[in-house]
């Protein structure tokens, strides 16, 4: 995936609350914190719950899975209990009033 996809309008996203949106055939959890935007894979790797439906701690920027309390950083997808495990991250940008998302490029080795 190389192009950004429009996933909604800025007004569609509530501050501090995740929203699941489709991006290139998969569900992505988008989070708004003021003027900053973050996006990670929506599916918790444990049992597939929607991370967009989890509680976001405004001080730590960690979303807690609503099913079994697995916690992930919304900045980089790191699992808080084992930083070697991560969910995928996505780039987010706002163009006019459109929120756009694309998968981050994997670092070259």
C-alpha cells in the first residue's frame, strides 16, 4: 500500500476515542489527540477484539483492549507488557477536512 486513503472527516473523530475504519482491505484503529493523529491495527493479536473500542489513557496514550485488557501504545503499536511485540502502525495526515491513512513503509534492512 503506498497511497493515502481518506477514512473520514475530522469531525467524524472524537478526541481520545478510537474509531475503526477500513484501509486497503483491513481494519485500522484511528485515534485523535488534539492536533495529533495516530493509527494502529484495529485487531488485538490476542483474540481479535477491536482496539478502537478500548479505553485510551490520555496521560500515557495507551489503549486497553476491551476484552482482556492487553495494552498498546497508540504511537507505535507496542504491546505494553512485552515491547518486542507490536501491532502494525499507519501514517495519518489531515488534508483540508479529510483524514487520510496509509500503512507505514517497513524499514529497509
